[in-house]
């Protein structure tokens, strides 16, 4: 075997309503569904590609939706070239991202998906720490 055996980590998110999540990720974030599992003609699982990253969604089986809050303590951090451009793109798509701020030398904008999973989009910057983006 040449090179590392482990090639990629792909978050696998269990969701309450896969159609709502699919709309959020494809129409809102611009992801592309590349694989799917449709038992009895109903979408239950899919693989989404977002730039050079990927994630999987699977709908809970009927009657198996947990009562506990999902995603507590977990944030998916997407490293990108321009977090501010994504912030504007998300606003234009009708989403509600938080105003970008600088943390750890990165512009950061974040939002939650329909199931409450936290998504952070970050890009390098030389702006001072704790700066907040101001619309121009």
C-alpha cells in the first residue's frame, strides 16, 4: 500500500426530516448529492459533496427519533477560502448565518442546520482578533 491508509473523515448526521435537511444543504449551502439509498423509493440516506468535503445524512427510522437534543458539543468546521463570501451567499439563499468575526486568525461565520447541528465556515485573515465584519 502506498500512502496513508486513512483518507478522509466524513461526518454522518442523523436527521429528523431528510428532505428538509437536503434542501438546507443543497439549496442553502450549495452541496451536491452524489450517492443515495432509497429503500421502497423513499430517500433514507445520502452522501453530499460540498467543495472538497463530504458529509452523510440519514433519516431516523419511524418512531426512533430521540428526544435528546442532537449535536450538543459538536461543530463541523469547514476550512474555506472566503468565509465572508459564504456568509453573503448563505444570506442570499435565505439562511441565517451569524455575522462573521475573527477568532484564531480566521474569519468565522456559523449557522445551524434544521436538526441543530453547528456548522462553522472559516478562512484565514490578518484582521485583528475579535474583529466583527461590517457590511460595506
